């Protein structure tokens, strides 16, 4: 043989072998995501299922040897994932009471959904097909056969044709080995194992997300050809693009694990996902996971969920939920989600928000701290690092220094306020662990903390604002109290409650601003029921007179539905900055909006494109400190589900 040809053939063989090994490695990495996921789902099962749905039983324990308790935010995130799929399946079953149902779980991993539904004994007309990689399912079969409790539920094993990839078969349940990229095998399995008279519910919970669209979409297409079929898919989206802080963390996480998300760039929004499924199904609908929390979970269940474990991470939970969607498509006219009216569109301001970071200053990995201007610097107290802290920091134009202070130093806390009054910084309230609210108040001046009178009610996530040269107004931050407003006098150290005339309001996590010269202030957003949460869509105006506060509504818009926004009031313009919206994920164009208080017009104030790409801020748990020529974002950040945390650099804003 020609040596040149021999060398060429050798290189081709080497490349083929390399590609085969890479594919095998990548498939193993994708299978590895199952191992991480089931540990988190086992945590949910231990805490949530036993209390909310005990009839479903505990089945992850057979697949997770070493159970770990995840954080409250991760637990609730996985719970709404699991509950969304189960709730949608249950609703489809109820729509077809006289028909046999087959649930086809694509990329099932060790998901015990069939065992849960069989254990509940509510649906005698349901059978199950579990599909996944052959290697993974061989391990699953071994675990099932070594679990007498599962075998007693499934009944006797039935001999089947092994050429179809069926590794285990009983009357109601089959485990079917298939690399879903093998479309010919998948089509053959569907035609042989699915009875056309049944209603088929295909489920893909983040399984097709790891396949390129050219491999994933034929699976959807083949499934759509099954008569009487529904398809439920849970996948990630990028509602504010790839540069949003959460999106960056999510994309990096899966890429770092060598299991990159393959569909999210092609179908980054709800609209893209709907168009994708309408290629194959005549009916399709979509909601993100927070919309599912709002619609599929009733208030009674929400209140039960709130009793499972202390939870005060609404902003992080909401942003996570807005990056995951459930698409339900079908060739049957059986849709479930409500037809919501389109969101109100806002005008775009002609001037963009110019942001700059103080690059020479280290990143402050701190959220839900409190800041105000003091002397020539910005001071920052407390907040949450890895744990709550009572460090007192000074932020200058060039650095961050920890202050050496004396006196009656406040204990570690978060979700408190810090307000400048004359030459003092006034600290009010806050919390330790969730639910442990503080009523204490302190004044800092001349390097020393001194104790003031306590508030009449303990508060956290309240709002505070200076109303004159000696007094601070405190609003909200505690449920079921009569005195939503209190005034702290920094000269006497005394606290006075106010009576309300007009709208009786009491929220937590609201934005507040006050114009001392006009004796008028504004309140935006906030939560009126922490368990649900009910988030307000009004701007309220208030005026102070002796021991009375007069409240009236100014205007309302979905754009005001924010938890934890900050306000800046200048002349007759109100800027609303950040927070987490229960209506949509806030991004480059609408994280900042402004309201003309005379005309009531609302404008988006876009962040400059290059800054968004480089430094997109996570406007959660942050402070906004004004000075003569700019606003400064201090602290803030979020735990991005199980993907890691992100924090803001010190950031200055000018308009």
C-alpha cells in the first residue's frame, strides 16, 4: 500500500476513535447530571413529600445512599420543578377519565415518578415507559430488583423481546434502553410498545436540553406522531439574554461539568420555545416556573410549603424560576394554562443609564447589608457573606476599609436599614435567621455606636428614609401589626407610631423615597403576604402631619411589581431600580425605570449595552446611596440555585 495512503487511513482511524471516545465521555457527563439532581430531589423528598404528599411515599432513598439536606432555596426550586411536572400530568389524566394513559419519561434517570403515582393508587388507568441510556438503566434495573418495596409495587416481571431494548417489564411499568439520538430505534420502540388507543404523555425534564436541536427535535417530532399525545418539557431559557448574571452562572455551570446546554441558545425565550413545538403539535402553551408556582399551586398549598423550613429567599427563587419553563404541547385540544393578557409595554427613555465600576476596589461579596453616606465615604453595616456579619466598612473612591469602632456594637444581622441623619448613621431593625426579627435601633457617630429606643414592633425587610434633620420614618417589614409606620427621633432616641389616613398599607421589601422640601414621599412595590407572595403594583404617595400619615394611590402598572427595589426621587421624576419582578425577569432594558410623576408616563431606562455585557449587575439585596452627581450601588448579589453565587462590584450610576 502507498505509505502516504496508509498514513492518511491511520489518521482517519485515530480521529474516528477519538470522536467515539469524546462522545462516550460526553454521554457519561450528561448521565452524571442525574446523580447531582437526584441528591437534591431526595432532599426535597425527605422534607417536603413526607409532609405535603405522604401517600406518594419515599422512593429516591433507594437510589441515593448518602442523603444531603440542600439549602431552602435549592429545595424549593427542585420542589416546584417536580410539582410542575406532576401537577400537569395529573391534570391531563383528569381530562381523560375513561382512557388508558401511558407516561413516557424521556431521559428518566433514577426519577421514581412511576412509583409515586402507583403508590398513591389514585390512577388505575396509568402505565409507564422509562427511557434513558442503556448503561444508566442497567444500573437502575439492578437497584429496582434489589428493592423488595419497589418490586412489590410493580408486580411480577414479564418476559419481553430484548431486541426492543426493554430491560425490565411488568404489567404497568417498563424500563427501555435507548440513546435518544438513535431516532430509528426510538421510532421502532414507540410503534411496538405504545398502544395507539392510549393517551401518551411524554415527559422530558431537562433531558433533551443536553442534546443539540438536530438530535432533540426529531425526538419531539416522532413523539408528536403518536395519536392522542401530550408532550411536557422542562428546559432552561435565557429571558434576559446570556449576559444576565444568573444566565452566566447557569451556562458556565453546565459547561464546566462538560454537559453544556445545547438547546438554550437556539431557543432562548418563551416565544422561541413555543414556535419550536408548534412545528410538530397543533396546540402548545408555556409558562415559567414562577408562573407555575402562581397558577398550579393554590394558596393553601403555598402556606403548607411555607411551614416546611424557614425561607426568606424570594428574589433568588423568582429569578431561578424565570430561567426555567414548562412547555405543554399536544395533538389534542386539551390546554391547561390560562390565557394571560400581554404585559403593558413601556416607552424607552432617550437617555441610557451610564454605569461604571470601581475596578480598583475588591468585590464586596455581601448581600442584604445596609449602606448610607457618612462623612466623605459610604459606610456599610452587616449583611450576609457566607453567614450574617456585623462588620462595619467604609467605602471610598479607592478602597474598602473595616472600621475600628467601639461602644454598643449591634449584633450580626441582615435585611436592616442604615440612614444618614446629620453626622450620624442610624441603624434600624433587621433579622438573624429567617423569622427572627429585631426591633433594636442604634446611632453611630465619632467612631462609636450607641443604643436608641427599640421600635414598637420588630421589623426586617422594612424601608427607612430621613424626613427632616433629626427624624427617620420606618415603614413595613412585619406582618400583622397595626403600626406600619413609626418615626425614630435621633435627638431624643424615642420612637413614635403613626396613624394612617387613606389607604392602609403594610408591606415588606418596598422601595421608599421622600422629598423633605415638599413633604411628600413615595412607596413602590413590596410584599403583603410573605407566604404567597402578594406583590404590589402601585405607587403610593404619602404626606406627614404630626402623628398622621396620609396615603393615596398615584398610579399602577405591572412594572412596579418588584420585591426589594430601591428608589431615587429627583424633582418630579421617580427612578425605580432593581429588585425581583414577579411578572418578568428584569434585564438590560427594564431593571431601571423612571416615572414622570406629573404625567404618570413610565419609561424604561436601558443600561448601556457594553456595560451589561461586561458587568451586568444582580440588583437583589443591594443598597443605593445618592451623592451630588451620582448614585452608587453597594453590595447585592444572589445564590444562583445550585450554580454558584454572583455579587456586584461597587457601581456608580449617572443619567
